[in-house]
């Protein structure tokens, strides 16, 4: 399936005049106070889109699996109080219904869901008739076809505001990063779906806040359109992904230090 009709980011409910487009916020919504504090910081860092996971598919049981639907009310407050665009992860049709009902602006599909064609199809069916922006994370395994297949399933129900998120691939090898970036895979995705915007997720690639800048820079050098980065006001106390989150102030500095080449040059 070639040349999917995918609209560019200017069709999203955001200002796209600055590059990169940044989505930031905590890995997980934990408490109302934590969400509001993070949103205040993200807004102050000049970011337009706030992320927070409320349903968290985790690899092992007995980890924090998300606060659930009550987090949707906190996201509504984030919109009202700070005028931020909100984004959250959906992993099944019920999540889609609840998120759409609560007015979440942007959805993403997580790496553990992209691997499952029936789960993606269920999400796609629940989204039919709603042209909300949806970002599709790469599957946890390095399978470009599976990643493209998920995007095609969403496109087939009429979604045109789609984007990819590169979050790296699971590996059993000891690497400097938590997930192997395998840059050749998103590069090939860009070649095969040139109209699809792509965001880099340095948080889940590196698993380490001290390494975020080099991965974010590399994605800018490859002309990615955006970044999705986890930010928490007290990162070391975070209920999930504590090592990779950074404060909104540190995030602002990271963004200011990115070197952007002119994509046309
Ligand atoms: C997340 O974005 O918090 C998340 C769970 O990511 P991934 O699906 O990339 O592991
Ligand atoms: Mn996370």
C-alpha cells in the first residue's frame, strides 16, 4: 500500500511554526497535583502538547499499570487551566471511547500494542469517523512491516492525521541505551511513507535522562518533525520510568541546546 493520504502536521490543532514539535509530560499521571505541576512546568517551557499515560501496559505484572479513567478528568483540567493540547496512550477500544468522550486531543498507541494486529484493529474500529491525530509507536521488536501495518489499519478507517513515534527496539544485548534505536528502521519508514511525520522518543530509547540530548540531536539531524519526552517535576520519585524523566526546566535547556539544520539546505 503506497502513498497513503496522510495530512501534514499543519492539520493538527497546534501551531507548527516552530521545529521540533514537542510533546512532553510525565510517563504516568499519578496524582492530580503531580499532573497539574508537570503541566505548569511544561507550559512554562514553551511546549504546546502535554502527555501523560493513564493506562500503562507494563511488561511485568505488579508494576504500576496506570491510574485509569480518573486521570481523564485531570487532563481536562490541564486543558482548561493551561490551554495545553492533551495526549494519552490507548491500548483497547474502551480506552478510545473514554478518551474521545473526555476530549483528549491526541492519542498514541504504545509499543506493546503495535505488535498486536487484532488490538490495533480494535482501536482502529473504535476510531472510525473520528479524525483525531494518532501517533503510532514502533513495535517493541524491530519489525518495520508490523509498524507500517498498524499505520495502514488506522488509515483504512479514515484517519488522515497520523504520525509515527520511534522509541527504539527491545534487545537482550547490553547496550548503552535501554532500547536499541536501530536508526535504519525509522529511516526506511521515512523512505516508504515520506508523508508520515515522525517523532523521536529519546526517553524510551535511552532509559537515562543523561543521554537524552544526544538521541534528540541525532533525530533532528535526520529531520524528524518532533520529539516526545517524559518530564516530571520530581523525576526520581516517579511511579514509572524514574531514571529517564527530567524536570521541565532541564527539558527547556535540552531543547534550547538542540542544533537545527535547515532541512532544505
Ligand atoms: C510511554 O510512552 O510511557 C510508554 C509506555 O512507552 P512505550 O510504549 O514506548 O514503552
Ligand atoms: Mn514511560
